[in-house]
């Protein structure tokens, strides 16, 4: 990505947000994996995958953070240190590589705690995984376009990526509604519904952030807004939903011990 100039404040703001995101992903990973031993065997896979999502994200945030630091440097011009570009391009593709791995896993972790048969789980995991991969692949070319005179190119790829995105949203909120409603425990059903809605709401922030350059935000302000926006969205969708999955697995494990689980569980 060809980087525009950014101010000291903009650089430090992205620096701090990326650092915070990295720490959040690492802390969530440790917490989720430490809870695996307290979970029933049937739901350990969901909790392990939740931790894997934040672990993969932590790795890529480390790479994004390092790449951001390598793209700029302070140079003394004789009077003061001035922030300037190093000539090393900022590699924002790390973020898309992260999404290509973690987004399908995010959907799978929800499916694994739902009241679905093995065949239904496999079918939903396959179709949703393929749709999420298509969404990310279709969206990436437009992410590279920041120029004002090419905003319609970015808008075109946004529209293409929204097709599989809407399919995923429809499946989470409508296609899986019967499975959610089949839970024998209303509290568990409510937790699963919350995880589904939270996932959809957090995911809806990504298309908005993607359109920042189309809305007239340009140059360094666009890069800063996109980095901060995506980081906040990642924390909500990965850490937030991961903690919800942890809560669901603990509740279902407790129900299994007391013999209150639904027939398919």
C-alpha cells in the first residue's frame, strides 16, 4: 500500500490502538484456553477454536504493528525531529490474511455450541466458511484503492463482498433460528442468540469502515480511520464473541452435569 503522510498525532494514535489490540487478543487467548479444562468434552473444540481465533489475530496484529513502525521514522532536519516515510510500504495485507483464517473459525465456533446434528454442523460450517472466504477475497482489491478519483472502484468491490456477507447475516439470524429456539434452557438459548446478534452487529461495522474513503475521508486521515475502525471491530467480533462462546460452553457443561441438556446435545 502506498502510504500518505501522517502527522505525529495520527502515527501515535494508530501505534497505540494496534498495541492495545495486540494486548487484548493475547489476554483473551490465554483466558479462553485456560478455561478449556473446566468445559465438558463435547464443547472443548468450540472453546479451543475461540482461543485460536484470538491467537491468530494476535500474531497478525504483531505483524501489522511492526509494519506500521517500519513505514515511518523520525528524522532530524536540523531544528527538530520530523516524522517521515521510510520508503518501506505498510503491509495491510496482514489484516486480510488474518480475516481469511479467523472469520470462518468465528462462524464455526458458534455452530459448535448450537443444537445441531453432526451433519448439519458440517454443512453449515462448509457453506458459511466458503461464503466468508469469498467475502474477504472479493473485498481485498478495493481495500488497496484510497484515491478520491477511484472511489467507485472501491465501491464496486464493496458491493461484491456484500453479497456473501448478506448470506452469512441471513443464515445467522434466520437460517439458524430454529436450532437456537430448540435449546431446552431459555438462558442458554438467549446466550446463543446474543452471540449471533453480536457477531452480526460487530460485522456490520466492517463495511462502514471500508467505505470511509468513499465518504470523503482521504490521505493520512483515511489510513488512520481505517486502522482504528478495523481494530475496534476486531476486538468486538473476536474477543467479545469469544467470551460469549466461553459463557455458553460453561453453561452447557453445567447443564450436562445436571442432566438438563436438550436431546441433540
